[in-house]
């Protein structure tokens, strides 16, 4: 059986060009086989397999699809014993579209010189809090574009970024992940981050402390999200990024009353918003393609609607007053037409009350005079 080393640039083989056997004493070894039931060694084996896959630089293999025929020759081992960190010299790893669903604790242990890691176009459902722990000092670029499976992955990533303390990270790409919400303080330990890519998500707001810890940020991309406006809370967060250039284009801005603070802020911050001139209204239809920069000086639809509502409300009050007045007139007319009957009924009630009162008064006098009480007693048979 002919064995060849699959490492790019290595020509080691067990046979020559004409099929003759070469006695060079080399042995050839398969890629580390990774299984979830490997227990405590699973994370270590996974990192080795990942490093091997990147080192051979073959476009036809992925983490879960490595042909059994691929071998690595003995020359890439040290004195017959496989180096645990044989690829520790690597500075760049690309796992683009490798069908990775989980990043375990210390998955990249031994890659002490790694500066750029590309995990884009995967479906990361689980990210361990210590997944990038060994890369806290070396990593400069982390690409997680289109890599997160669902919202729980965002929470895992938040815990991981806060715990890993990747203080030397310069670039973080979280684009194309359908993010709706960013946990508070997710970037709090990325003090050296210079470029943050959040484009093509579904973000609707920037909450308080979302962008805390980004003192060194130079570029923030928020294009292609779902922002309809930026309230004062969001504007304060953006103002905290004093050195950062911002991209806010291609968002469905709604130019009603709530857009005014954002429009005024945009006019004050045009030097930082690199695409300020291209920001336009999408809703309502009457304001479509109107520049956000001029929205604050226009008569917005909400005020037109409020004026119409005030007029309608005043008309309703007038109509209600007329109706109530008409009802009052009818009531007075009924009283006038029945004045004799009402007067007779009032007199009857007065006489009945007087008779009852006189009866009470008479009984009180009898009870209060002892002589009348004796006369009344003797008069009884």
C-alpha cells in the first residue's frame, strides 16, 4: 500500500515514482480520531485534530470529513513521539464552513501563537465559557460571521468573551447572525478591540452598557439591521465611543416624532458617521427617501396627525355639549308638563310625614309625663 504525507510541501512517500519500495524508515500516521465519548481527553483530541486539519491546508477536508487514506509522515513528529503541540507555530486557522456545532473548553490549547481564528459559516450551538481561554494573550482577530446557531449561542458567547479576557483582540466579526439583542456588558473585557462588525443582523436597539468597555474602538458597523430610530439611551451609548467611526446605513428608519433626537444628533456628529449623507427614511411612505439630516426641520406626519386629532377631539366635545344640553331641555319640559301632579305628590308626602311626626310626638309626651302614663294605664281594661 502506497502511503504519502498529506502535509503541503512534504514529498515523503513509501514508494518511488515507478512504484519501487523506498526503505527510508518513515512511518505514516492518521489524523486523531475524535469522538464525544472520549471523556476528559475529548477536548485535547479535538484541538489536535483541528490543528492537523488546518496545517495540511487541503480544501477537500473538513473537521467531520477527513479521508482515512490521509497520513502525516514521521518527519512531523519528534523522536518517535507525537508532539502534543506540533502545530503551535500556527498564527492563522480557518474553519470556515466546517459544520462545527460546539466549541469545548480550551479547544485551542497549545496554539499559543494563534493570531487569527475564522469560525465563520458554522452552527455553533454551544460555546464553553473557557473555549478561548488559552488564546487570551495571542488572538488578534476572531471571525464569527454567520456562526451562531440561535440566541442561546449569543448568551454562551457573552459569557465566553467576558471570562476569557481577550484584551489583545483587535477585530471581532459578528455579522450575519440574526442577532436581535446584545447582552449587557458582552464586550466589557475587550478593551483593545478596534473594529466591531455587527452588520446584517436584526438589532432593534442599543441598550445601556451594551457597548461598555470599548474604549479603543475605531470602527463600528451597524448597517443592515432593524433600527427604526436611536432613542436617547442608544445615542448616549454611541457617544461613549469617542474615537469610533460609525456606519448606520440601510436600516428601516421611521421618520415620525421619535426620529427628532436622532436627526439632531446626526447633524452634530457627521464627522463620525461616515455614511450620514446616505441615511434616509423608509417609513412612512410620504417621507420615504427623505434624508435623516433634514427630518428634524420638516413637519412630520405625527404632528399632522396630532393636529387632526385635536380638531376631532374639540368637535367631539362640542357635539357632546349640544347633546347634553338637548337632554336637559327635554328633562325640564317633562317637569313643566307634570308640575301639577308633582306638586300634589309632594303635598301628599308632606302630609304623610307630618302625621308620622305627630304620632311620634304624642307618644313621646305620654312616655315623659308619669301622670299621663297612669291615666293611660287605668284606662286600659
